[in-house]
């Protein structure tokens, strides 16, 4: 079994019903990988590279990693917040140093690091024109670290910005938790953005592309085995087609 370990912020984290409809990239990605690929998300809302490290979350990743794992590293949204000293990381210094620490952590375990630039914020002006560049110098800083460390890099910022600009203000709203905010993804948005991530893995070639299920994979296995029939109460007079069900026991239960 291959494993993807994901470190990041709220755009990546695995959400439950309490935060619905917010959905992270780690959830959308599950649709694109093979059945034997396990995804474990250590990402959590509001974290930057700095706070992720300071709070011991990288240490938890360190303790979890095994040889052959893939460590996906995707930060930026919160590293940018200059007003918050607990999270801000200068893109020219601290942010780069922190990303390098993630890469070193992966390689210490013979795991494979992948640096991923942050996805676009959905920002439009009053005339409906998309406003790119909300992440400033952070996407370029991530690319530089990947180049300096010889680490795989997937460019998600410009790809997602171009896509949002192409869709326009109205059509891009369902991808984000709009009108609440323009940073967090819905399920639809997570699937779309994870598709761009899968495209990046495919372009990198093996072993990264080996994680992916073919896009033309059939929905139903092409074999002669019958589909599994789930248990359900059928209308009176219909016969039970599932031989594993005990009809007599069912009738007795109805009478009780």
C-alpha cells in the first residue's frame, strides 16, 4: 500500500459534517488515486508553516512517516498574515527555511516530498474582473525551495487563478464557500482543484503518476461477477433474490 501524507492548511484539511460544506484538497484527491493508495491528512485550519511546526504538528508527521511515503506540503494562505506573529513567515527567509525542514523530514525517512503552491483565492473587483496575485511572493518562494532542494513541485497557484478567471465571478462561486468566504473550497471546488493536482502528478511521471487511477477507468468492472445486492425490504409479493437472506426468519420477524 502506498501512502500520501498531507501537510497544510484549511484548503487541504479533511473536513467532517461540522464544517460542511467546506472540503479540503485531501478529500478531493481521493477520487483520483488508486484504490490501494492511502491518504492521511495532517492539515488543519489556520496553520502556516510556522505555526504547524511550532505546535508540534511536523513532529507528529515525522513520527508517522515511513519509507516510500509521499509527503505533500502545501502552505501559504496563513504564512502571508503579517498582522499575526504566530503565523507569519517571511517568503524570502522563514517560509523557505520551513519548507526545507518539511523536505528534510520526509527524506530522513526515505519518503518522497512534494511541494505544492497554494490555490487561488476567489477575488473579483466591482466590475467582475478577477484579481490575481493574492499570494504575493509565496508561490515563487515555494518553487525556489523545490528547485534548491531537488524536490518535486506542483504549480497550483497560476493554474487555479487562470481557471477562476476563465469561469468568472458568478460561475466560480460554487467552488468556494461563497458568500461566507473566497478561500475555502466546497466539495465541487475540492474535486476540481484536486484534478489540477492530479494533472501535476501526471506530468511529473513515475513514481508520482503511479499513484493515479486512469482517467478513463470504467465505473463498473468488466467481469461476469454479479453486483452485490444490498439488503432492503421489498414490496409485499416480491421475491427475495439474495440467497443469503433467510426468508422464513424474515417472515417470523414481521409477525413478531
